[in-house]
């Protein structure tokens, strides 16, 4: 006799895997629509049509489209943190002398040059002005992102024989802000890569000094 579903661990796991797969497909569909339109205002109908699901599948995973686009942002953020860690390690391991250029390479190797991550964040920030819960979520994720980046930056600056002239958290936020400002110019100018390097380098040098 075949086992009952409740007695079969593999069978019990299948609905969980299906739901996880559905959620991932909805996130990919929302990301694709954002790429095409530059807007996070896609309707539930447009999203489920793109993903090949029903409205029921959407509401089984997300309460609102805002929640879905926040999941898109979270997915992008996870990739960025991983790339930052890899970028810093690769840049610093590639040179015996820990130079400012190595630190800049580490930052630029991890922080995304494309504007999509920042565009999604900008949309969420504009809504967060009027939505306290979304504002709290964004603050939590931003703090976590900075917390992941801060030790990498501080270690890199220290290894190069420099010390910060401001608090580590302020330094981290300033470096990220410099990069975000540079990326925002990609729509208008062709030399965005040059601006990214100059902005991050300026923040690193301007907010640190040689130890001797």
C-alpha cells in the first residue's frame, strides 16, 4: 500500500517547494516588468500574466504589489552583499600594497553599476514617506546592508595604513551615498564609470587620513 501523504516527508515537502517556486517566479516577473517600464506600479493582473499564474497564486504569497517589489529589492540586495564581499577580497588579495585603488575596486566590484537596484529603492523610498511600515522595513534593511559593508570598508582602510576621521557608520553611509549619486548620472552621461571612481575615491580619501 502506498504511504499516505502525511506519512511521506517528500510528499509533505512538495507544497512548500511549489510555493517557494511560485514566489520566486512572481519576483522574477515583477523584476522583468520593472526593467521594461521603470515603474513599480504594475498591477496584480500584469504580474500574474507575466508569471503564468492566477491572482490566487499571487495572494498566497504576497499581500500587496508593494510587498512583492520589496521582495525584488531584497533579492537584489542579497546579490549586492555577496558581490561586495567577493569584490573586496579579490581586490585586496590581488595586491601586496593595500592602496586606495584596491579599496575603490572592491567597492565598485560589489556595488551594482546599473541603476535598477537604486531605482527600485527610490520608488520604495518615495512611498515610505507616507507609509510608516514600509519606512521601518527599508530602515531595517538599509541598516543591515550598511552593517555588512562597514567591516569590509574599515578593514580595507586600516590595512592601507589609514584611519577614519568620522564614525564608521557615517563613513559607510557616505561611501554608499557617493556611489549612489554617481550611478544616478548614468541616464544622463556616458562617462558614468569615471564618475563612480572619482566619487568613491573622494569619499574614501576625504573621510580618512594616514596613521603616520
